[in-house]
C-alpha cells in the first residue's frame, strides 16, 4: 500500500513488513529498489519533474523524516511510523544474516566501505558481505563485473542523491542482485 504526498508515492510498510517483502523478492528473483523519502526530496520534486518520476519508479519509498509522517497525518493518511534509510539498512542486514542472503556495499570514499563491512561483521555475526567497491570507481565494466561475480542478493548503494537512484535505475535490471537500496552517507556513519 502506498499513499501519494504532493506527487510522491510513499509506502505504509513497517520495517518488519518491508524486510519480509524484500526476502520474498530475493527468493522469487524479482528486482526491487528502495528509496528513502524525506521532506527535502518531496519539496525538490515539486519543481523537478525528473526527480519526481525517478522517486516514483522505486519499488518501495520509505517514509524517512518526521515531516513525511506529519504530511500523511494532515491528509488523513495511514503512515504512522518513520522508516529511516539507515535503520532499514540495519534491519535488512539482520534479516539477511538470519536468512543467509549475500550483501554488497557499493559507494563512499576509498576504504570506507571496507571499514563499514568490518563494523557490520562485528554487529551481525555470520553476516555475508561478499564484496565492497568505492564510489569513485569510474570504469562501468569493473563495477558491473565486481558486483555480478560476488553473487550478492542485496546491494547498498552509497553515492548520494540522486546519483545513487539514477545508478540503481540504470543498472538493476541487468545485474545479478535482486534488492537495491540507496543509502546516502550511511557507510560514513557506520564506519566512523
Ligand atoms: N560519493 C561517492 N561517489 C561520488 C560522490 C559521492 O561514493 O562520486 C559518496 C560520498 O563519499 C558519501 C555519499 O556518497 O559517502 C554521499 O553522502 P551524503 O550524506 O551527501 O548523501 P545524501 O545526503 O545525498 O543522501
């Protein structure tokens, strides 16, 4: 279920509901794309039609930001719980560990994704982080091959917005992984 806030679709799902849907996407080998929606993105999307179209192309738009909850309440919508990008990433890491799904970290400055991997391995014993790649690699073939050969199920993409959303849309249908989440500066936060 989704509701439309000023032209931008937002999902009603909680962390648990989304995690279950994403595991199902992986099991069915469906491609899905998660984008975090905050009030800044909704405001920008008012004048920027290209951004609005891009956000609406995601499979799951999560309500990241109290302003999105308020906007839903004002229009008597159903969104009550904030679902932040970083907490959704953590939930997905936890569920992937239990379900044996494989994770790839793509983005941020050289060395950061590797440090984030170490931190996630400490937090989720048994997690399978099968590859990392920094966000300044320019060779598209290297990016594609590294991700495909890892046989990851989930890719967290930390290139900033809207670069990460554009990258996901351009690549998700020809790469091996099923689930793609744009996570902004999350690797910097996790590694720090
Ligand atoms: N970044 C990247 N490649 C680039 C430009 C940026 O990997 O060509 C990374 C940057 O190192 C940082 C993240 O993208 O880790 C952007 O973080 P920010 O907090 O600015 O994200 P946003 O606020 O756009 O979600």
